[in-house]
């Protein structure tokens, strides 16, 4: 990359391959303006047809641009469309359309050369700004440098974390330093405690924190918390909190115990009959599937609250597809259910480390209450008395997840598990996946709860991989 001086005002001209590489690239240039040449729009139009990944990505980009242009008039498009962001300064989206564009001397007419010509024309029109071409094409970067056009590689693509796109579902007041106030020191409220039918409630009166919402965890520590509660009711000047059950030591769920506040809150959401929809996010190895299966088996086999457990996930490969699979629906889904079998093997281990999951009698008993289903065959069904587990929910579109959640009938609990950092569906992003949509839409519904787990339980190698890769 050629070094050059940048002015305060910058215009970043994006090549087609940048948008194909990262469909959210528009939002990664801070307060600077993003420019899309007409040549790029024409190339996207050529790529949009088909079922390959590049076609799906092109259609996603076109839809995103359409959403931005649908909200403004022609004058605003000419002046630049404000790029929406959650926080910080925002730039504008501009389109380059030259009807009298002259090709560069001694260069053939090609998309790359037209983008170079459009960038050079824009530099002449905007001497007050740094006009920078951004492309993943190495040869185009070399040609731009030869023509003394400022050029950069696109290096802003990064792995999204769950907290980038979704609420965490928890507010942990950890005292740090000598002047730290902690939970009760941070709240300017009056507290009234009442006990009803083995449940303890805290009625708060005063100014409520703006980042609280119904169904969230409020705790005074991550590991050794003395106060852990769920927000049951919330208003501008009042809130009603219910103390959580402690699943850390003697009281476990199917032999599984919580290690910190977030895991304890997860078990409370999973075991609470008042919560119909639970969404659990977190990096790989945080125990999402393990804890959910433990709660499902305790409520189905021990407490008889549900008649069956249905486990489903979208059959999307991480790499190349292995082709069609023979057998019944469950046999076809078996390769995608490695996480289910691994967790069952761990859940059924005794004190000597031996697992009974390979025992035919055990498999027959549990198999009679567990159904492994493909989401493609769930439409039209009504699931009564069912504990439905939707694994890898980040790979579903919002419409697909809606079709699954609306299967819920009488006495049915639905649990969505996912991590937006592991999206394998080509045309979905962390902001557009079904998991993020469900968390946002059900945020204030009193019968839904969400939590983002942070402690990796798998191994120190898994923890290091999440942090370093």
C-alpha cells in the first residue's frame, strides 16, 4: 500500500470486490464518506443471478442499498445519504454517475479501468478532500499507484461478537477501586422487600437506569455475587425484581452446576415456567447446548413438564457441501448433530468418567423422548408440550426463525442458541441474522429472556482461539 498524506475530509471509493468480501463495508469508514461508482452497481447487477455464494452476496448488497435509497428523495441522494450508525459520527453514501466519462489514455475499456477513471475524475472535482480507492484487487492497486491515485486494501473486516449486535441481557455491577459504589450505591432508589410463595421480590422506587429492560439479569458480581435477580416489571420510576435460584452448589440441574452469575441466570431462564422463549448467545465452548440439554432432560424426564424434546438446526456446512445424504430424516440430520451427541456423552458420564450414552437401553429410553428434526419439515406443525431447542440460530434468516417460533403450541418452551461470530450462511451478517432479530424484537416481552455467556468452559485452547483468531 502506497503511503500518502490524508486530508481531514476523505472520500473512500469502493471497488466491487470490497462489497462482495464484506457486505457491511459501508458502515466501517467512521465519519468519512463512502462512494460507489456506477460501474460497481453494474457489476453487482451481473453477479446477482444464481445460487452461488457471490450471487447471494450481491443480492444482499443490492437490498441494503435499496433500503437506504428508499428512505430519501432525489435531492438527498445527490447530496449524499446519511449512513445510519448506532453511535458516533456518521458519513454519507454517494454514487458516482458520469455520462461523459472519458477513458484513461492508452488503456482498454474494462470495469477496473472505468473505476480508475471515475476515481481520477472525482479527485479533480474534489481538491479539498482525499479521494482514496479501496480495493482487494492487487493488480488494480498496482495500476492505481502507477497513476498516482491514492489506494488502499480493505482491512476493516473483523469478527463480530454477540455484544456488537445484541443486548447482553445482563447488568453486572462489579465494584472496582476504593471509590466503587457497587449495585446499591449506583442506584438512587427506595427498596421494599416482600416474600410470596417461596419467591422473594424487591420493589424499587426512584429513577431507573436507562439500560435496564424486562427479563434481564441484575447482579452485584460475576462470580461471587451476593445479589442476583431478574427484572420482572419496569417503569420510568419503578421496577420489580425477583431473586434467582442459586444453581451453583447443592441445587443443580441434572447434575450440572453454574459457575458464575450468567450461567446461573441461564439456568433460571431455562427452568422458569413463566419464560416461554429463551435466547442464549456466547462464544464456542461457553456451555450453551450443554446447559440447555440438562434443563430439557430434567424438566422432561424428571419433572414431566414436557412430553418431548425436539432438537433442530439449519443444515448449513462450514465449508464445501458433502452432497446428498441417504436414510430417514433423523439419519440425514445425524451429521449435523455432532454437538448434540457430544453433549449427551458428557451429560451421561458417572463419577468414574464412564458414559452410558453408547448403551442401547439408554439410547432407547432417551430416544423415545427426543426428536431430531430438520427445520425444512417443521412448517405446518403445532408443537404442544414440547421443549424445542433451535441450535446455531445465527444461521437462520428472521423469516425462517419466525416460522419455527410460531410452531409453539400449548405448554411449549423454545430455546434459541447461537453465536453471530460463527455465521456460515453466505447471505447473512451479524446484523441481519435471525438470532439478532429475535433478541431485539422480544426484548421487552415479559415472557422472554436473553443472556450472553462469556466464560469458555471447553478448554484453555478454545478460550485462546476465541481471543486470538
